[in-house]
C-alpha cells in the first residue's frame, strides 16, 4: 500500500481504494471553471402586495390664507373686497337717484291742492292760508305745519293734511259748530263749544240758546272757558225734546249749570257727570208738570212749584 505524505491512512475494515480513489483529481481553482449565468427574466419573481398609504391633502394658498406666489392679497379676500365695493356703489347710486327724484325731479312736485269739508269753509281761504306753492317737491311739504296754518281760520276746528303721490296735497277740514249765542256788542256773539267766536249776529239765531255767564265779558275770556264747555256738554246730553225747548243757560261755574226752558221751567243740572241718571230722574219728575227741578244729585232729586 502506497501512502502519500499528508494523507490519512485508510480506516481499518474499509475496502481498498481503487486507482481513481488512490489518486485524487487535481483541485481546479474556482476562477478557472466559469459558472453558467442564469438570465433574470427566465425566473419571474412574484410581486409582493403592499398596503395603500393615504396621502395627506396639500392645502392651497387660498385655503391656508397665504398669498399665492406673485400676489399681495389672497384671491378670496380680493373677491370679497370687489363685491363689497360693487354693492356699496349700487346703494349709493340708488340713494342718489331717490334723492334726485324726490328733491330735484319735476315729476314728484305739487300740481294740485284738494280741499275737502263742509261748504261753510271757503276753499280759496284754506288754500291761501295753507301757503303751498305749485311746483314744490312733495317731500318738502310738512303736513303738520300746513295743518296748523289752516287751523288759524276761525271757522275751522281741525285740519288734516296728507300727500297724495305723485303730485297732490289733500287738506281735510272740520268746521266749527255754533251752539250758543252770547249777548254783547249790540247783538250776539255766536260761539262753538270751545268758546271760539264764529261770527257776530244782530239778532239771536233762531233756536239757539243764550249763554248767561260771567265769562261772557269778551271773546278772549270765552275761548277755552270751562263754563262754556260745560254748557255745551249739558246741551248735548239733554233729551232731544228738551234741548229744542232750551231758551237760556246760566253757568256761574262748570259744576253749576242751570237750564231755563220756554214756559218758565227751570232745571238745575249741576255738573256734567251722571248724564243718564239725571235724564232718567228728570223724565220721571216732569210727569208732575212742575216749574222747578233739581237733578244735580240724581239720588236726591228735588222738584217744586
């Protein structure tokens, strides 16, 4: 048995090696034996699925409130400013047009003055006292001021003035009503319930009661006199058949009204309170055909001859 230097002796009991086994093949360096290259396309690799990754929204320049490159004002803010400016100009234009139509236009001006009321009040006098010039813009006519001017007319008790667009002023007047005749000045002064002297008459108007009161000294003392107002109020409260028979009224005070009827009948009425109770009690007492009645207190009415 041939043994090479550096080789291990064969194990005991193993078969004898053949020549090929005894002479091992020479070792070839790895660089000398080229390996076959396997193309990558020949062996496809399976794709590995990956979970979708959500992407965060990228804020725009308008949403973030920052200006886009090259601009000084945000786009949305600039649009809002333009809208505000447009609407502001539109409002100014509308107001200017309305002011021109009301104050400077020739369309909304006074072209006529209409007077309504009883014929006792002169229409020409009302128009003259109102002092409204034709061609005046309607908006410049003050109804309250015009009404006060018209109420200065003696026969006018009250006046109402209104604008009737587009070109008319309407004046509605309420005339005074004569209720009493006050002796004085060689005749009678005819007054209404407020003591305003409406006219002077040489004779007592037919059917009009004569007022006998200390306040009858002059026209100035009659206007607004409580005694005159009390006398007129009692006349209105009397039953119709009695008011037509009243010849005179004595009023020393607003709470001491005395009525004198034709035929010499005297009725002490007192103040203006409890008119229904007084009229009812008087109707019962007058069944006795007396000449004196005192119903100033309807609870204790008195009658006498």
